C-alpha cells in the first residue's frame, strides 16, 4: 500500500511539473524587432437584388447594362436572372412539308441602358452564388404551355427545338460543367413536361453567373438555333390572330 501511494504521488508531481513548465514556454522574451497584427474578414451571402444580364460575347460596361430583356427582380443566390423571348415572326400559311411546318426564331434583340440595341443569340441567364460549405450543384429546366391564339385554337403537339447550345461563365469558364449541357434539346409545349437543359453535378464547378445561349453570334449560328415544329396531323393553321406560349425557366438545388 505504501509503495502504491508513493508511485501515485510521483506521477502527480510529474504532471504538475509539466503544467508549470508549459506556461513559461508560451511567453517568449519580448522581441523589439517583431510584433503581430491580425487580418480578419467575414462573408455575407449574395442577396441577388441587383443582378444584370450580360452579353456573353462582348465586354461588360457597368455604366451601360442590358435593360431588355427585363431582369428578374427576385432576390436570392440561386436565381434565373433574365431570358429572351422567342419571336418566330409572321409566316405564310403553306402546305406542310415532311408531315409538318418548321419555323425559325429570330435572333434576340437586346437593349442597353443608353438605348442602343444589338442582335444576339437567344439566351437564359442564371446564377448560383450559394456560399456555404456545400457544392454548387443545380439543375436548369423549362416547361412550355401550348401555343394558343385569341380564339383558343392551339398548335397541338408542337415542339421547341434548340441547337448549338452553349454555357458560358464570363468570370471563370472553369466553373462550367460541359458534360452537363446537351448540344441539342427538345421542349414539348404541353405545359406539364419539364425538360432539363443544365445538370450541374460536379462538386468543383457551378459557382457564378452563367449564360445558356442558343447559337453563337461570332460563329453565325445565332439566327438558326431555335425552331418551332408544328405537326400537320391534328393542326389547322389560322391567320385570325397570333399564337403564344409561356416558357418558364426554373433553377433548382441539386445537392
């Protein structure tokens, strides 16, 4: 018993001795030649209240932003910023060719703050600037309602066909996951069937503002990359009034 008591005492003394030495080591002698300061920073998440669409093929001018198409006023780090309308113009009614009719959308006409205009590829602009510790994985999809005129006549089973699809991040193209963007895509106009245009599932990509464009002005494909296909079966074209469809683009979390 006495031996055990002395051993415990020796261990305790050793531990206490170590605790006495360590504080002394933490306080080095004053060094007149060196002294430490600190640098600090904190981040707040982007609220997305003032996002502006950009021209992916031209330099940005912060003083002369794009004002048409109208930017989405909604706020948030995951957001569809702006989309161009698809204008197929006025087409003459002709006999069907290849079991239907095909029409090509005009290039988008964008307007800048100073009133100048330019023809560009049709586009959808969106962003994912979520800044937590999770990957910026997201999905961009679309739904289109049936083309209908003023007399409620519809273009049954019509399809929107997109080609020469490209995704651009002007700030950092390395954030683009090319494997998640098909070169062509078809969108049904039934109002219920969603079609995915971007699948960003790469853990190291997906941050920033993106432009999904259909065609490329520099390559001369900006006037030929969106088409409307109307099958002749079940459809009678009417000149009484124009037809319209609403195309809703949606970005969603895919973590």
